[in-house]
C-alpha cells in the first residue's frame, strides 16, 4: 500500500513548473466520481479560489520539497485512511 504524504507537504508534479501544497487527501472529483490521492493549492500562494484546486495521485509527484507535520494525530488519521481505502478496495473485488 502506498504511503500518503501529510497535509502541508510541498511537491512538484511531473512536467510542472510551479510547486503545490497538499491540502486534502482522498478527494473525489464531483463531475466524474474519480477518487484522487490528493488535492493541492499553489505554493506559496495558498488557496486563492477553492474551485481551482489540483487533484492528482502519488504517481504524478516528481519531487517532494517538504513533508508536512507528522505527529501522533497524523499517524492515527493516516492509519484510519489506509483502513478505509483497504475496505473500499475489498468491496470493489
């Protein structure tokens, strides 16, 4: 199972010229129903327009510039997310 980066992580996507900061995980695109690993906003600007968040998966990340805060609460939440993803994966089989 892939490890998800914490909120606040700063990344560069393949082929991109501007860094993004992760502000959400396991995000579903409303129109298509497709679930993505992350939502992100421009770094350092932040969320300028909530309709312009970027949705992408782990495999689109070219470089990680900064890893967000990882504390007990983050690790517990990440465990919860991974459990839910595993359950969803098993339901789809």
